[in-house]
C-alpha cells in the first residue's frame, strides 16, 4: 500500500508542477538555511573534550576586588603570585598552568630565514590531564618542571615541517636562540574550541606548533603572546616587578574526579582567598569560582553571537517556510475533494485517506530534502563569505549532517501535512458526489 | 467597497486565512529585525578610521633573535631608515598596533590619580615623530611630537610619557568644554600626562562591541616600541605605488637583516586588506541576512499567490454569480485586493508584536540595540506591497471570470 500511495503521490505532484515546485523550494531553502547555520553552530558550540569535560576545572580567584573586577566576576586568568601559590599547594589530582608564547625556529640550518612558531608554555600534567596523544616519546613530569628543564614537545605538524616527520625525540632544537631537548612528538590534537586557552587566545585558530616547559619560559623572560590584563595604577617598570603586579595572564586548570574533590578544592580556593584577605593583600572577602569545561566555555562566550543569531533567524525562516507549506498543501489537497469523495464512496476509510496524503507529503519532503541537501552543499562552500575564516573552516558537510537534512525535511513536511491531510480525510463523500 | 461580505467569506476559509496571516506576521518579524541588523553591520563596516587608507600598508615584523631594549630600538630605527629610502615609500613609522587591528593595548583613563572607577577607556598607540604624518591623521590643535621626546619601551617597561596626543573623541570625553589642549589626565598611573595635540579622528585598534561606548577614543604616546618579540611598521606609499612598495619593503628589510620573521601569508597587509579582515563577520552577517530576507519575501509572496489562486479556483461559480448580478471587473479585482489587505493587516498586527519580541530577545542575549520604529514601518509597507503585488495576478484572473460561470455546475 505504501508503494502505491507513494506512486499516487508522485503522480499528483506532477499534476500541479508549479504548486509542487513552490513547496519543494520552500522546504529546500528552509532546511538548507537551517543546516548551514547549524553546521557552524555545531562546530563552535561542541564539547572539545567530551570524556573529561566534567572533570576539568578552571580555578578563578578575584585579585581585583569588587570595585575593579568584571561585574562581580573574578577575572578568567590568574596573576603570577596567585598562580604560583595555587600550583605549589597542589590540591588536585592533576594541575597545569599555561600561557601562549611565540618563538622563532630555523627550519633548515643556521643560515636559513627564521619562521615564527606559536605554542604554549605548560607544566607537565598538561599532557596527561588533557589526554594529548603521542606519536613519539612523551611529555615531561613534575620533576622536570622543578628542574626547570629545557624540554619541548613538538606537534606532529611542526615535526613534519622541521624533521620531515621522522622520530625527533632526543634531538636538540634551537628556538629563539636557545637550545631545547625534544622529549616527545604529539599526534594531531586540536580540540575545538581550544578550551584550555580561550581566555587568552581566539578559541578557533591554527593548531599550535609546540608545548614548552613553563618554568623555562619564565626563566628566559618570554612574554605571553596572548592577553594580559591589569587594574589600577601600575607601578612595575620591568619583568620582575610585573610578575608581582595584579596583572592576570596565566591560565590554570585542575583535574578533580569526584564531587567531593570539587567541593574540597572549592574550599581550598576560599581558604586561600581568605588568607590573602587576612594578610592584607585582598581588601575583600573571598570571591572564587570553579567551573568545568562547558560552564567555562559558556562563561567565556565562545560561541560568537553571529552564529547564534543567524541560527535563530534561519530556524524562524524554516518555520515560515513550513507555514507556507501547510497553506499550499491545504490548497492542493482540497482541490482534490472530488477525487477523495469518490474514493471514500468506494470504501476507503478516513485512515486510508489520511495516510495516503501524509505519504504524498513525505514525497514532497523527500524532494525538498534533496533540494535542501544540494543548497546546503553549495552553501557550505560559501560559508567562508558568511563567517570568520577561522570558524568557517570548522563547518563541514558530513554523513550526519546529510542524514539530518533529509530527516528534518521529511519529518517537518509530514508534520506540516497533519492538518491538511486531516481536512482531506474529513471530506464528505455525499457532498462531493452530489455536486458532480 | 463593503467589508462585511469579505469577512463573511473569510470565515469559511479560517485555516487558509490564518495561515497567510501567520506567515505575514512571522515574515514581518524576521524582515524588520534582519533589515535592522543589516543596517547596523553596514554602518560598522563603513566606519572611517581617519587615516590615509588607500596608501597605507602594515608590516608585522617579528624578531628572529631576542634583543635587549637598546638593540631592538636601534634595529627599529635602522629598519625605518631603510623603508624611508625606498622609491615608492613616502614615510614610515613604527607602532605597537594600528587602527582596525582587532585587538591591542587599551588603558583606563582617569582625571585623578586615585580615582577608582575610570572616566573612559582609550586605545594606546606608540608612535614616533613620524606617526601622524605617516598615517595621514589630521592634527586639529596643538603640535606633533619632537624627535627628542621619543623614548624606548622594552619588555614590561610600564611608564606614562609626560606628553600625549589624543583623538578628538577622547579629548571631548575628558574635557567636554573643548579646552583639552594643555590639560592633564591619568592613564593607570599616578603620574599625569599632558595633552599637547589633538587629532581629528583616529579609530581604535579594536572593533569589538564592548568598546562601542568608547568609539574613536585613542591616544598616541611618543614611544619607540622596543619589545623583544617585534614591532609593526606602518608604511605610507607614494600615490599609485602601493603594490610596488608592498613588494619592495620586505625584500629591503630582509636584505638589511635576515633574522626577522615577516609571514609570507599575512605579514604585509594593505589597509584595504586590514579593513576587509576586521569586518569579516559583520559583512557575513549582512550578506546572510540579505539572502534570508530576499528568499523569505519571495517564498511568502509565492505562498500568497498559491493560496489565492486556489481560492479563486474554488469560487469561480460565486464570482460568476456576482458578475451576473452586475458586479464589474473592477469590483471583483477590488474584492480580492481588499481581502488580502485585511488578512495582511491582521498579520501585521501580530507581526509587530513578534518583531519587538524577537528584538527584545536579541537585546537581552546579545545586548544589541532596540529596534527603531522606522524599520517596523518599513517592514509593514514592504509586506503590504508584497501582499497586494502577489494577489494581483490571481485577482486579475478572477475578474476575468465570465458571468456564464454562474450557470455551470461547480
């Protein structure tokens, strides 16, 4: 019966090509607009580290006070003083501290032209707590942090450029005029959004080239290539005084496995802030936060407003297209009242009429989905015109999006057909036969 | 034209009427908000910077070795001399940033050294005695920097120079009576700095929404940026020689000292490229909203054509009867036009609420501005015209129905 109704549906669609084309286009455009904007939204709002996002937390401590903080919120990074204190206390299963750095590398030999490379100064736990996969070697450990070793981990991409992809573990590399020992090569790993550095860097950008030992970077007075934010009258006149200032620039992360651990760590932060108040460094009561990855991304407004607005507008557009489709289906079905009357008189039940017309609508939905898919794939190549290049490159048409496009188109059209099909099923056979 | 019979007829087509009205309501809500967004984004994109954009380009020069403050300052001086000697170059300067860079250094500004909540926020540009001339900004009061006023600033060397050149927007914010020249202010320091010059307009280095209340508020300090990592060179080409100068400049710099990094991808950017990049997402929004508006209007129009055609087909017999009873072509045409107008008005009444509802959501979520009434009025006119235009062809067909239809069975 299904196949027969489908056949009937297709035949009926052919009978009013203009009306059919109108419906197919409405569904196609509506679903395409929604899918294109959704694909971008999906890319920017996704969970970058799904299996651990609820165990990784950002400790925040307000060192600016209620008059200078961000509307009551502590800043998103720590000052050197607070960061070092939190790390020394070591109250979490794992913890890391990081900041972005830009260095130079000589790609061929000492006579070549240097290239700039971007990476992060991190502490040893970075690799294990964020589950960075390794191609060769490993990260370093807390002892190396304490030794302030000149260790570096290269990323697969950078290792490819520098060493042609060979196992470079154990070799020396000169970065910005200083020698480092390569202890590991990380496999391609580029969580997007780059949750661990969103306070300082753009959440969507090219993958980093290296991870270098944080203490070593501090010893070499390598400045952050990202954000630095200060309050009040600044009195520092050089690096060492700057470290002691209220400027925030270091991004801390802790791994806490149970709710108990989280509560305990929160108490630790409050205790630390209370101590600072006690010794007179803070003139305000403790104001601390401990957010996990998704809460943190939300707090940092990682999803660009453009992406949200355009998705909402596209969804409204789709709703209008559906309202339009309801009207057109109604017109189309009611035009065949006579035909329905004959079928009903010949013994078709209301249910049969109802399902016949829903199947016909599903055929429209399928055609609309097909057009929507075509428009989506055309639109995806033009996403670069609509969004920032860094964001546009993340959006792509994959199997799940293709499936979603078709399913949404068909389901939406069938839903739109509920009322028109019901009206068709209500047709009174006697009335229709009489007037004919 | 009698409205009563139209309403009576519509009562027999409740579903269709409601659907058209709903569609018009939703379309109005989307279209006037989209038009407002388009207008705002386009206004943002065309913000003037106050600099000589057609002839300017910027080189991001990163050092390949770590230099001390003195070394870096000397290298910068040497590079600038090299750039100024090029045939196609009119002048060159150095800075920590440039207008529309999309981020940079900004400081809180206060009128007193111990003031907690800031008076305003300003973009900070570090410049030498060539800065104003190179950028082509117009000095409207006071004087430019002297060469001997320019100090070097190295790694985290935070100081406030005794003299400052400010943009007119900043001067007016600090001294609303227009007497800013020669007056002091404080910039996150307990030492004051004196306004010695005012430039007409100098755009901030960021283009963010948070800085909208501080639009065009910027200042220039007589400082040579001697950071260990690098510096921006802003170069003004002679008229018509921008492309040549952009090719020559990095070559000349590398020839002088190869231990530098100028990205082959985006290390040298003309101001046109900078502007293009700065407003990428604004342009994208404007394009997307325009496309959605156009397709939406087309689909709504087509929907009205479709449903009205169906009604005309359904009512051929009634139209025939009316014609036979003496209604003219014009009467029938007016009937359908009026019917559509009534439905449109009902839809528009709903749509106005939806439009402001959507706008309130945008205001709440994204702190966008309140929708001005003129956009709603524009949307209303647009949709009435669309409705009348869409209904015209089916109505015309209806008016051509012959009176003889009255005698035929439906």
